[in-house]
C-alpha cells in the first residue's frame, strides 16, 4: 500500500521495491512440509523473512527467505530487520494460474491498514513489513512423472499427457488421449526438454505438435505445453527451470503429404554441409592403451570365464622383492593380467649378462657401472604401459647370518631398511619373493606372516623350480582356538608330507620344510657358485606360474584361506572357474613334469612359527638384530629345532644298540 508523496521541491517521491531472494533451503523445507504436513491443505501459512542494510552499492534491496522462514519465532540474523508474511501454496498449476492475485494483494494491504488504524503497528512495527508468497509445488509433478516412467517400463518418458483436477494432477502416455480427457477438458502436453535456453523449447517438441495436430486437430486449436526440465543442481533435483506456455497447433490434414523435412546441423561456416571433427587431440594414446589392455581381459570374461572378477585383479597392489630374471618375468605377466600397481625392491645394478635373460633391461642400462635394477625396472614398465603405477626402491634386505653390528652406521641403516620393508609390505596386498638366496627370503616371510599378507614365493634350481603360496595366518583370536590341533598335527608330520583338504591358514611357508635355520649361503663360495645357474626358459615358466597362482588365489571366494589343491585333485571338479588353487607347484624341466605337493605349517619353523612371530612382534628390531648377528643356532634354539636334533640323534643311537643286541 502507498500514498502519493512529494519532496520539498515538489518532485514525486519514488521508492525502491524489494527483490525476493528465496534460498534453496527454503524450497527444501517447503518440500518436506508439503509432503509430510500440508499435503492438500491450501490455507495460508505464516512465514518470516528479513532484509539487510549493508549490501554494496548497486545490489537490489533483497527480501530474503531461508529454511528458517517457517519458524516465525526464529531469531533474525544480525544487522537484518524482520518481515512477516503469508504463504499461499496451491496444489495445481491451474489453481496457481487462476488465483486472484489482485484480491490477495488487496487483502494483505487491508491487514496492514488495520494494524495502522488500531495502533497495533505502533506496538509491533514489524506488521508494517508484510509480504505475500504465492507458490505451486512442482514436487508432486516430479513424483508423478517418475511414477509414469515406472508404469511404462522406461525412464525417462519423452512425451506424456497432463490433466489438472481440483486438488491433484495426473499423467498418462499419449496413446491414452481419448480415454484420459473428456471432450470439454483442457489438454496439456508435456515433453522431456533437453533445451537449456530460458525462452525456447527443445527440438523434440516439433514432431509432438505435428502428431497432436494430425490425430487430435479436429478437437484442439491450441494446447498448453510443459517443457519438463529435470536438472541436478548442487546434488539436488531441480525442475524449476521448466517452461509453460500456450501454443496454436499447426494445420495438418490427414490427406496431405509428409511435411517438409528439416534438421541438418549447420557446419562451422553456417551452411548445411558436413561437420568435420578433429579427434586427434582427445584420442590420448595412454587412454587407448588402457582400453586395449582391458579389452583382452574383458573378452576373456565375456567369452570364456563369466565369473572372473577383474576388479580384484586390477586393484591388487603387488610388491616384487627382487628385480632379476624372476622379477622381470613376474612383472610382465602381472601387466598382462591388468595389474596396475607394481613396486620393485632390489639393491643390485644391471650387468652385461642381464638383458638377454631379464626382459625389462637393455644394453644401454649396463653402461657406466649399470643402472639400479629397481629404478630401471619401474621406468621400463612405465614405457611399456603408462597406465601402470610403479615405483622402484634401491635397498638391501637384512638377512640371518649377515652381521650388521660392525658399526653404528651399519646398524642404523639396517634398522631403516627393516622399517622401510615393513611399510612397503603393509602398503601392498601380494608380496612376491623372487630373490637369489634362501636367507634373503626370511625377513619378508616373517613380516608378511605377522601382517597377514599373501606371499607368493618362486625359487629356481638348474632345471627345477618351486612356486608356492605361504599359509595365510588367521587373526589372533581365531589362531588361539585352532592352535592346539594345528601344533599337534604339524609336530607329528614335520610339515613335509603330502596332504589333502588343508585350509590356507594351516599351510606351510618356504622355510617350513627345513630343519635347519637360514644362514649365509654365499660364504666360502666362488662368484660363479654364488650365482643361480638355470636353464634359460625356467624363469619364464616359474614367473608365469607365480602370477597365475596369485590370480587363482584371489579369485577363490576364501582368498588366501582357500583349501590347497593337490596332484590328486587334477581329475576332480576345480574349485574356481580358473581351475586348481595349489599350495606348491614343483617343476622338473628335465622330464617336463609338475607336481602339486601340499605341506602343513611346521610348529618349529624358523620363519612363520608362533614363537618367531611372537618374539618379532614383541621386540621388533632388537630381536631381528640378534638373528642377523647370530649363527643359525639362535633360531634353532628359539624354535626347538636344536632339541629336536638332539632327540633324533639319541633315537638313532638307541636303534643302533638294539641292532647290535639282536
């Protein structure tokens, strides 16, 4: 309400009107109240807004409504004045459009006038700041559209019919036109509008209008059109951008021919010619390589192994301890399986004899003293396939029988190497032991057993090899339950026999078949005796089998706890779609034969027995330093092997005396 006013100079006084600023939180709160409280209630609701006196010059005067507007007793923000109002929410678009907005405005003005005349505005000056908000809830429209899509079996529906009732809206597919509408009812057509322009509908409306004119033109001269725009803004569905308008239908008669066709896109010059698209910039060779690598694996799954879980393979993080002949071949096979995360650990440099047997290195890598194997291997993997995440660490692995107490610096370095190795094993899912010496496998075996990591071990002879998975230790609480039966069985059998139906947590490690602790295997040996001399094809065979064993294990539902397959199981139904899941594969190239032995964990094992793990977890590096600096008798005394040797020797002497008596 307003009266004509003039300034002292006789000019008419003008006022700056409010611009409504309705926050997204207000609409969200209105939606919840409409669905849960108001429902079909159209009576006015008291709401509260505010305006601010401190905006920069040029901004409009804003009347703001937030999510708290429905609580008229809520505090007003600092430096803001309150304003009270009424919310009128209609249930249908038809009621919203036909509502007498002038009458509502005059009613609000009367209320302000009454507060002035009665003096109520003197007691509560906020009554002078009265406003109205007239809305139509389109959330019902959104829900009805979703229901229509579900009924019709597809989502979204490109075209649909809309009918307004007194207190509701209904929707139906185009084919139900004659059943849906009465002859006197207004017709509203809706379509799923891809256009983002605020004034113009999208192209799909063109043919809808032709269809409506052809089939229903005798009844319709004009129709109401709703351009349904279903957007996602800030994580919320928003259809407020939808357009509504009336349109005169084009004249289409049943006997006329096909209307003139239109629709070719214009080219860059604005003409109706072909558009040229240069894809060279978006065809990233790295992306193409990833797609090609994945395609081979997906074809394997689609055509041959439908149950193959490629995500488990691709996401596996593999740590390769050793970047020599075995390490190079294992890495290449892992990449063939799509493994994306491969880390190398090695302290050697590339020599002139390496490139012909180790496929990640070239002649240039041998020059100037040779590159670090770990770094060069990681670099080469990146060149072969840029999609792989790979790192190299040039570091030594402390070993039993290799003392580290010569100086404080040596001890500090050994401690750092142990900590680094512990961290790397913790970061990875599968640990490959691919080193040259037996004793170099001891420390990672202990750490991995303590951390419950899957270990794949591969070792070579001249024409023989062993590939095995270490037993995967159970969590502490489960170990305690089974420790008695496991100790009894492994003590009786010394972990060296062939068995069947042995679960993964009872399987032995690389050291479980030994009754002698690891020591310095290079002592008193010439250089040629220190090197592993193998038939050239052996490393490729063993490396490939090591990876295939890993894949079979992680594809099994129980993973590392899977029951071990043996040679006797070859004629039985395999446990996975990829076949058997053995404990060990021992190959004999001289007769081209493989066997699949299974061995129990040895309770006196110098690497994975409970005594070793408890001592390691209790004393950490102090225990390890004792192992590194002592002879093999230290581990044998700790695990009980020394006593076992003594008992065995005593039994042999007793047997000998019996023979003499006989």
